[in-house]
C-alpha cells in the first residue's frame, strides 16, 4: 500500500489520502474505511465523503480532538487490508437504457468518431459494470470508471443548456448519468427510465459511491412502460451483491 | 434574494448533496435565540436587499445580521433584537447598509416541510424551503403556532453584536493541499489583501488580487470540498467555497477558513478587502468554544423559554 497521509481541512475536517491515482484498489480502501468509521464512530463523526483516492471525514472537534481521531483511524487502517477485505461486498445495479434515437441524439456521432456502428457502441458500453468511484458535481452524479477507450469521445463544442434527468452520456474517457436536469457538454447516447435522485423517497439515491453500475440496453418501446412502473413505485431495481474486486 | 434556510442538510454529502443552510450562522443563531426558538429553526435569509412581509396575525420575530433598515408599520426597528408584531402589520426592509445578509426568525419557526432532514433551500435541485424556490411576491409563509407569544423587546447585549468591517481578517488552517504551492505562493496568500469580486454568492466568493503560485499545476484528482475551503485554480486567485458549494472539486486547496470566521465572510460585499492569517487547530477550537459561549450568554439573558414548536 502507498503511504497514507492525513490532511487537515479546517477545524472539523480530516482527509485520509490513500494515493494520488485513480485506481480501483485505492478506491476500495477508501470505501472500506468509510464503512468502518460510519459503523464505529457515529457520535464523533458527522459524515464521511468517499472520493477517488481519499476519504473526507467531517468530525465534531468539541467531541473528539484531531489527534485522538487520527490515532483511532491509524488503528483501523492497520487492520483494513486483512479483516475488511475478506468480507467486503458491493452491489451491481442494473441501469436499463434506451440507446440512440430521441433519447441518445449523439450516439451516431460517438459511433462515427470511433469508426464503429451504433450497435457496436452500445455493445461496448454495456459490456462491463462500471465502478462508482465517487458522487459529486450535482446531487447523485456518479464519477464512473472502467469505460472502454474504444468509445471515448470529446465533449460537445457547445454545451447543451438543458439535459434531462436520466440522460446517459460520454465525455472523453468518462461515462455517466445526469441525475437532475442540468446544463452540460456530454455526448448523449441514451436515457434511463430509472429515477436516480428522488428527494421524497426514503432512500433518495439509486446508488452510492462504491457500487457498480451495469448498463443494459432496452428497446425504445420498453422505455415508456418501465418509466410508468418507476413513477408509480412498482419498479424494483435489479441489484446483485458481489465480492468487491480490485482489492 | 431571500430564501428559507436552517443549519443545513447533513448526511448526504457522500451523494453529492451540498450542505446548504445559512451563510452567517452567528446572526442566524442569535436571531433564533432572540425569537425564543430552538437554535436551528428555519429563518428567512435576505441578501443585499430585504422584502416586505405582511402579518395578518400577531407574531414575534427577531432580526439579526446586516442592517436592512427595517421598519414596522413605518417605524424604525432595532436590528439584533426580537420584538412583538401586532396583527395587520407590515414589516419592511430596504438595502443593506452594513453587511449584506440579514436573518428574520419567527417565534415558532417557519412551518415548511423538511426535505431530506432540513428546511434549507437548495435552488439548483429545487429542494427544501418553499417548494425549492427563492421567496417571491405573494408567497405565503406559515408560522408554527405558539401557545403564548412573548411581547417584550428583546435586545442582544451590545458586546455580542458584531461590527461589520470592509477589511476582514480571516483565520485559516493551512491545507489540505498547501504542499502543492511554492513558498512564495504561500507567502503571497498569507500577506496580501484580496478584494471580494462581484462574483460572490451562496456557492462561492471569488477574490481578486495577487496571484498565488502552484509548484506544478492547479489540478488535482478531484476530492471532497467543503464550505471554507480556499481553492486556487489556474488563474492563481482564491475562491472561497460557501454554503451551497459542490461536495467535490478538482482544484488544489491551499487552506480552509475556520467556521466562526466564514460567517464574517458571508457579510462581505464586492470591493471589501479580505486577508488570511494561519491559525492552529487549538486556536480554531478555542474560537468555536468562544462562539458557543456567546450563544449561551445571549440565551441566558434572553426570553424565558417559550413553548415553541414546529
């Protein structure tokens, strides 16, 4: 393991930095520590935010000093690779997507740019689950890793003013979903009928950092029916629990 | 602009949800204490210019923060105080003359539903507050009913009223990425005065002034971002993140403004000067304790407990 650093973020933040690279193994350490701290120190820790290669820990400095917290974290880190790795599981969540047509206006461009057919782009995009390294930018926006460079495509020259919630896109080597309507410059290849972010739901977010997303192609005709099920609360997302890889 | 805010929405930052909440927690907390509320009751945060509020029923309110030249039925009110409002009254505010954010707390609290554990408005996701939007003309705010309203004027002790200045000195804890800046860059940051630009809002304050040198570049692999974080992008001038800031970001952060001082920056307007001074954890925690003591002091001389509930 790389040398782990603990960095100061004001009087109530501490960053545990596992490395400086985007790497699934490093990210797995981040999520393991996040789980341990959330489970073991609910009083002193306000919340934790996992990112690519570090964990932000927000704590209450009136309940625990930085020194004590650092000592506690160092202890958890010592046991992190052995104990936690053995029982570490994660989720793969299936994201049905209607590719191309009105839902994916840029699929044609992505195919042309990479000298592929539209079907080939879809096959590559759905060929493997993507790790949610972290969530940021807007509520629920996943920073996904693992997309094939064969379908990498630069951003639009002029960003769209309005991208609907559920839009699935590609920007450079990244792929992602827009959880809320927002402006953006990603190449839109499809749309999911699932609700990624529903503030009125008991669990407002469809997925968490550390999960994997598996995109699955559906026909344009299926989109409407699925959307209806989602809106009426009769859709249960397809979720598989698996051992975490990349550790 | 005016929005409903409380102490913020914690627990969802791992999902990219900003904390939001009031920009100036000191004025907010004092307003609630003076109004006889729980300290985290939802209030109206008014920025630069206040609104006109009509009260068909009697009420008790407190006003703290920037002086927006408030009047009750045409008569000047006292800032940093709680006072009784008879039925069929109008409470009106104008432009801020000192500071830029004022807080209006209602005894009983504003009875909007909580969204994800908070009443704070987050405009970008149309969440919280009054159906997720900023207050506009004709909006109706429902105030939770209180058994017995106080009626006496409740003034904050003068020693607890902050003096807003246009030359701020903010304490920071260096890091998390101060090692990505040159020695000269750090020296510039800690010695030069910066001016608040016109680009300042609930998300961030962009400052203008001497450029701060990075060792190699401004970009990092994105990591977490919190209010108070001082990002230095490629341009070299500081961006101080505020209540509605994104939860992650990709620019190196040279330092973090401590909580008690971030409230002061929330009262700064374009053109005001800001300088940064490095402090230790111990000094920052002492400042937190001092802030807490101010609240205790205000509460001890404030109204006897009111039967207020939302």
